[in-house]
C-alpha cells in the first residue's frame, strides 16, 4: 500500500504522513543512506534508536553486490538486512553516471562497466524496475539520466526527453503496485521551463510521488532553491516530493520552506566517520585540538547514545585512532540530530510557526563550532 | 580491593572468583582486549551484552595516545571509556619489545622510539607503575622484558634477572594498594628451571596474582603446555594465574587443564574483523562461497545479537564489502562464544566433569567448518 496525507502547511512548508506496507512515515523526513544494505557503521536497532523512519538502498550498488537475485532469494531487502520499517531504493541512474566506467547512453538504456571489476552491464528502464521489484523497497524510482552540472541547455533538453521516455516505459513495466510505489523523477537542470515540462509530463503519467533529481550536483545553492521553489507551484499538493541527495541541515530547512517533503544524503554519515559532526549548535570538527581535554558530551542537551555516555575528548581520541567505535558514535549523533531536526521542523509546521523556527535555526546550523 | 577465592578444582583445572572495586570476576575468564581504550568495533554496552566481565587496556598504546595524563584528567580509564566493570592493564613490556623502534634495554628500563612518530621515550619499572596508577585499572602488571622465541638460554637467563629486578623496583614504587592489584610476571622462556627460579623469586615478593609471560611468542604449543603444566605445581593455589596473550579456544581449554585462570588475546576480535569467526562447532571463514546464499545464522543455537538477527549470507556480504556492521557482528559473535565457552568450562569444573567436557570440546573447536 501507499498513501500520502498532507496534514498541514505553513507557507510552502508541508507536514504529512506516508503510509506503506512497513509502517508510517511522518514528513518532512530525512532518510539515512544504506548504500550496500547497511547504513554505514549502524545496526538496524541503532537506526531505530535514532528514530529513523525509512532508510535508502542504492540499486546500482546492490545490483552489483550482492546482486538482486540473492536478495530476492533472501526474501527481499528488508529481510536480508533485518530492517522492518519502510525503505526506498533509487534507480541507479545517478550512480551509473557518476561511478561506472565507459557508460554509453542509448535509446534503450545505459551500457556500462562496473566500477568494481570492469564487468559489463546494461540497465534499461524495464530492468531497473525489475531489479527494484526484486529488492522490494516500499518506494522505488524510475530510471533517469541525471545531467551533470554545468550542462548546456541542449544537453539537458535531450536528456530530459530520454528520462521521460524511460519513466513511461518503467511505469508500464511496473507490476507490484500492491506493495510498492513508483516515483517519477523530475529533471531539467537549472532551467525552469524544462523543469516545468518534465513535471507536467510526469504528472500526466500520474505517479504517486515525485522526485526532484539533478540538483546538488555542483550548481550554486540559489539555483537549487530557485528550482524547488519554482516546482512547488507545479507539482500536485497531494503527492510527496522527494529532493534526491540533499543535504546539509540548512539545505533541508531551506528546501522544506519550498515545499519539499523527503530527503536523503550520505553527508551526515560520511562526514561523521571523518569526525565532522552536525549538532543543533553548528558543525563540530571533533579532531580540533580544543576538544582534547573537553570531557563534556558532543551536545550536553542531546539524548543520543553518544551524548549520554561519552565525552568529546574520548570521541576525538577514537576518531584520531580511526577506531570503529569513534565512527559509530559520531554517526549516531549526526543521524540523531538530523532526525530531531526533522521532528522539530514538523512540529513547527503543525503549530504554524515554521517561519519563526527557520529564522532561529538557519543562522546557527552552518556555523563552525 | 582485590581478593581471590578458589572455589573448586577438577584435576588441575580451577574455578574461582576475583573481587575488585569494580565488581566480581568469575574464573576461568577471557578478557577482550581494548588496546586503545576500546575493544575494537564494540561499544561498552555491547561488551556487557556478550557478558564480558573484565577488559584489558594496553599501557604502551594508551601512554602514547591519548596519554596517561589526559586519561587521569578524565578521571581514569574507566571513566574515560565509559566502562564500569573491572579492567586490567599490561605493563607495556611486550609492546616495547615487539612494536617500538630502536629500543635499548638498560639496567634502568627501556629507551625506545614510538612506532607512530619516532618520538623518544623511556619506560622504567617505576614509570610503568606510575602510568598504570594514572590509568587506574583494577589489575596492573610489573614491567618485564619479554624474550623473543627462539632465544638462547643465556639470553633468557640474563633477561630474567632484569625482569626480577624490575618486578622488585615496581613493587616498591607501587602505592595504590587500596584500589589496584599488582601482578608479577613469570618469565624464563621454555626452560623449566628458569621458570621455577622466576616463579619462586616473585613468590618471595608476594604478589596478589601471577602472570605467565613470554609464551605464545612462536614456540611450539607443546612447549607452552609443558610450561604452564610445570608452573601449576609451583605457583600458589590461592592466587590467580594469568597466561598473557593466549589464545585460540582450544588453547584456553588446554591451559585451563593446566591450572590457568585468566586469558587475554586479540585473536577473536582481530580475526572476526577479517571474517574468521569462532563458533562452538569450529572456525567459520564467512567469506567462503558456500555461505553466499546461506540464510541461517552463524550458529542457530547461539543467543548473541548477530545470530538472533542476521544471516551468514548477509554477514558474508558485509565482510566482503568491508562494512563496519560486518566487523561488528562477527566480533560480537566471536566474543560471545569465548565468554560462553569460559562459562561452560567453569560450570564443568564446578560440577566436577571438566575431563569429560574438554574431551568433547577439543576435537570440535579447531575444526574448520
């Protein structure tokens, strides 16, 4: 099943609920990324502890290793990785373009060589749907071509036509409507008219949700905000909008202010493993010398496992020593904070004080502390 | 406080209880190694879940990073790493000999260069005690020189004299009797008469416990067993014996059969991170192709977190991908098994059926499954 209910708006900001076979998701929502069937450094039980509602798996990576057939044999991705809450898979389009070698885009799909062993593969709009049906995530994505930035208007125009054709073919190939929801992906780069064309064409196909792809690929932030703002008035109010691959805490708030409901990004997890930790007071570089003998927690007001039991000095030591526990604790804190930020944002929207909330938060979030 | 009570013997095998400021330890006991203030991949709460009674810290490593002064400032090692059960630190003697560069052994101690940055340091029998008092572990070790294997009788004889002198000096320097227990370390290589000389001289100094050092350094297993067997009749019955740096599950049982009470080794944790997992049925190389689509747990009868929630196929995938969760799950299982093996052994001793128990277990433990 898949159902989206828009519960409240405050300006363009939205609070809603998505219902799936694996439970409800309250939006706005941030989805931790589990590239290879694990949110790096985290156990599924720790993901519940940090209040993750839904996690993401990468089709490109899982297709290559361990393979969709194996995961299907295991009973699907949920069962394979021991995660019983909602899950989303992407289409692999972004990774094929950014990671694979010698890719060749044709009418029919993309031929590429694995970034692991150079083996040759072919993704088509239909095969990508079949792979995602085998994985069994609650929300899946149409195959898309994600243009790089910068890209000429001509390139983006041509790419967009391909993506729309693929969306149509994928939608036709998709059969598992009872258990999965297939989103269309709006492309069009930084060109508003192309974004509009993309959105309207996808809306004609009537998807249960719309992803916004091709942003956070190097364009200035103002362009990203301009496009999400522009799309707010075009995309249907009664369907969720998912901005792919975004972003920092302030990116999340700025895009929620423009009507986005769903986000995913490796940033909180990847940065945490290197000791760059997001907090409600700003970004903490835990290796900094000033934390050497700082025996207070990362955030004394935080309720996460790392803050309840360990000091900055200890986590600093662990991260410097490249100890796994250091990466774990930093990841736990950053993900807890992302979830808490979304919860606070949702409450502010429901209580009709989002403007005030974002006004207070934005100046703090990007600060280096 | 420190108190050892011998509760039962079965042949030479012993079951006892050690009492410390941080709680009781039931012996025989295996101590997971927390080299740098963390048992690699584990949180302290997971260490409790796998029933760890006591963990070990390495003085050489902690002295270099983050430094004993910082740990003292944090309130001691227990507080720094958030571990409230008993802890043991070694003397650094073994690491100085095996890791440090350009070491120079004098009457007064060892001058050496750090294996990290080449910085120069000097460990003396007194400084090593002071460092361990700053760290604050419940059980600490005399500074010793650990001869390599093979070593000539002359070398071992001379080395032994040094170690005994250092033990005496360390004992004099030690002041924190109220909260810590200082063990003497029996050396003497594979030479029974030197081992006897070492043990008797240390017993004259009257330590609350005796470590057996200089084994598991490359000598044949029969030599190890011969020495522990030989020492059983010499060392006092009413003091715990700790065989340093040992070993495989069968090593533990074979040495318990010769009167050893305490063990530590990086093997279960280090091997687990590479996918070599100890089980009650033998050693499992989880990367093996036959586990690719094996959706049963590592050990279906095991109660550990890894076995309750995850399959061999999933853990194999994680370990192949070098994912942190794979290392965590393999470590959890191997440590759980080591603790369970010690608990079963203890029960067998208390129930006066150790011979039968070891007869059943030994043929299985070293098997590759």
